[in-house]
């Protein structure tokens, strides 16, 4: 890389700023390639799974969370990232991370000149590229990241050009995915589907309404409104109904004691479990089991 190219990556390091300016994911070493790709596991574990708040003056980054969770701080605002999520961080935004140990994913570092050459320019594209974004990664975008990661470790006469082209396709795809939002009705239905999937996965882990809202990247009040619109029940009622439906399965198809059924669903106090079951189902767990046993 020539001297002018080095200015792409080191211009921000001349500023005497209290906020560290990194050139790579947690590092101040020279930018090694036209586009850099590395694994979250390989870098984060070297920093005890924490990357201190910093910024990049001449670089944007795209994070793809493949497995695990992380808390990211963007200009002082916390967000939670989970499996299948992406995060786009433009230049100048102060960001840091706390990863769960063993978290895996991919980090793409894109020098500003590469990002700026994405065109033809449009106000919508410029606005998207200039702000942080996070959400669920689409299959198309995930496929492009996989292609970039594969090509990054290869050689070839036009490797650099192909990396830039794929990176442009990725950024354009992320921007389009973000600007072509589904209609409100469709979005709410999709959120209900995601909620049901989360309930199925975490039913026995004692998740609260706030936990589910956090996992869906929304406030508890907003999730409550979506559930009310679709079911007529509050979020708390909807979660309890799912819990009691699972309790019915255990009572009908296993020989577990009633108290054990409650314990498995997060009810440490058996009498409280019995009261909540009766309030929701109209009979005690024992009466339900006896009745269903005669019907099966």
C-alpha cells in the first residue's frame, strides 16, 4: 500500500482525543488490506471479551453475530445483539462491546474511501451509511458476508476488486433491507412470530416480559401493544397462557408430580403455581390431570 493509502487509516490517529481511535477491531496497528475480515472469537478473547469504547475516523464496520450475545454501546446508548443480528457502525461513532465468552461472528472493517465509492449516490443511501444500524441479518446479506470472508483468505489477480465489489453489494443490501420496511400490519405479525419462537425456546428459563421485549429490541410497552392487537390479551397474560399450556402438556403426558411441573416452569412455590393454574385454566392441576386421564 502506498503512502497516500496509509493516510486512509492513520489520519484519525493524529488527533489528541480522549477517545481511543482504533484502526481495526480493538487494535491500533496498520490496516493490513483493502478490506479486513476477522472472527469475533479470535479478537475478543484477546481482550477478555471486552472492547473498550473507541471510534474510527476513517473506517466503517459491519458485525455479524453468528452465535452468542453481546452488549454494544453506541455513543452512550446500549443495545443487545444476539444470534443472526448485524450491527453497522459508521466512522466517528464511539462504540464498545462486552461479549459473552465464546461468542462467534464476523467483523468486516471497511475504509471510508471504499464506502464512499459506493454509488450512484442518493440521499437515502447517504443517510443510511451515515448512521448506525442493527437488526436481523437477511439471508442475502448473510450470504454476501460469507462470500467476503471466504474470498478474504484467498489470493488472485483481482482479489481486491472483488472484495470491494462484494462489500458494496453488502452495504447496498443492508441499506435496502433497512429502508424497505414492511407495512405496520406485516411487521407486527412478524414480531408475534418472533415472540412465539422466543417463548418456545426459553419457556423453562424464567424469562420475564422485559426479557422478551429486550430480545426483540423494543420496549415492553410496545411489545404489549402488539400482543394486545393480535390476541386481545396483555403481554403478561399471553406469556402466562403459554406457560400454563406447557404445564397442561406435562400434566397430561407425564407422571411428574404437580410441584415438579411447577418447578420446571419457574414456579418455586407449589401453592402459587396451583393458584395461577386454576386462575388461568379454571381448575387445579390435580383436577385437570384426573379429568384428562379419563379422556385419553
